[in-house]
């Protein structure tokens, strides 16, 4: 099963929460803490480049 961030979220807040949740899952999978850096900068990058309003 392949997971992507391309889901049909209804609004920007839900989309941003979804991006944070999925990013945290990836960080946990690789035993990284989903707080502080580099998590915050990763979420900012994803929101800026992949989430279109």
C-alpha cells in the first residue's frame, strides 16, 4: 500500500493537520522525534510546495 499526501481534504486547516500527521508518522517510522527541527522545517516545506489552496 502506498500512501501519499494527495487526499481530498475539505479545507486548508484539515489539509495542514493531515500533512503534519503523515509527516509525524514518517518521522516515527525512522525513529526521529516529530517535534522541533527538522520536523518543523519539513512541514513548512511540504505546506509551501505540495499543498495548494
